[in-house]
C-alpha cells in the first residue's frame, strides 16, 4: 500500500508528522514524502527541515494521498498549477484522498471538494466557501466517500486513526493508538472556537492574520481568484 504525504515549503510540520507516526504502522506500507523534487523542505517555522523522499512524477498511483496545511503557504500551493495537476491526476485512482488543516483548501483549489462538505482550520473556512465547499466547522473529521478532511493541525491524528481503521481494521488502529499512547488530556479546554474565551479568540485571529498575510501568499490570491472566475464563467456558458 502506497501512502503519499505531500510536503512543501512553508507547510505546518505536525499536519504531516502526526499522521505519519500513525500511518507508517499500516501493514505493507510504502510511505512517501512527495514533492516536485527530492530533498530538504523547510517548514513554516523556518527552523525544522524534513525531506521529500520522492517526486510527483514517480508517485502517480498512490493508494492514499494526504495534503497538510500551512499558515503562510496555503494560498501559494492553491495557485501552484503543478501541485493542482498532480492532485487531479492521482485522485481518480486513490483509495482515499485526505487533508489536514488548510490542506483542504488546496484540495478545493484542485476542484476535488466543490459542492461537498469538508472541514479545515477555523481560519481557512472563508477560502473553502469561496471555492464552493460546504464548511463543517463543528466537525473534527469529515468524510464523503473516499475524501477525508481534518480540522486544524492536531486533528490530523484523529484523521489518521480513522483512515488506519479503514485500511487495516479497527483493532489494528487501536493497537497503534496504544503503541503511541495517544490519550489526549489537554490542560486547557480552549482548542475550538466554540470553547475559547473572547480574549483568546481575538489574539488567535490576529496571529493567524499576521502569519497568513505574507508577501507570497498575498501575491497568490489574484491567481486563485482569476482561476475561480474562469471556472464559474465556463459553467455558465456551458449551461
């Protein structure tokens, strides 16, 4: 079973590494970190570096695809035609196509989620709405057929266990859960917009806006908007 986790500059590390720690224990697993070329990938911290082990062009029939999110680079990936082309090419053959955090906005930009329910990081729901996706902000993991999306960052672990149960059975997933001692008991009940105090929400929103509004992200927005306009216009003319 081939599992392809897309990696890219500026990605959020835990979006990929959390699911990796779970999915690498799937039976007969060929797990790959996939990008345009092999080599080091600097994550959004600017400090942590991971490596792409395989290229897109040598990973054309994965059984599972997982797309992580990012604060600063989500819109850049949404405007990257090589990324979108690879997702469109492999999706018809996958057993599951999945995302974590704002990775769902990248799937949406590839046209894979239009008209469907999906979840994401709370800050990414405006992007999903603009691309015709039915956002489910109250859901931790949303599944429609072979498409699975997870909420922000840490929700990637929940998605990974949901996926592992489908791939290898619930008992195997439970064994892996115990093996990595995934028994979350956070010291604060502030992990969702519905639970956080107003002052915490306000500070979190400001921080996410600061991270997201970097130069490359802003420059990618016109490309995304132009493509979306062409898609809508094409459907109108076709109708």
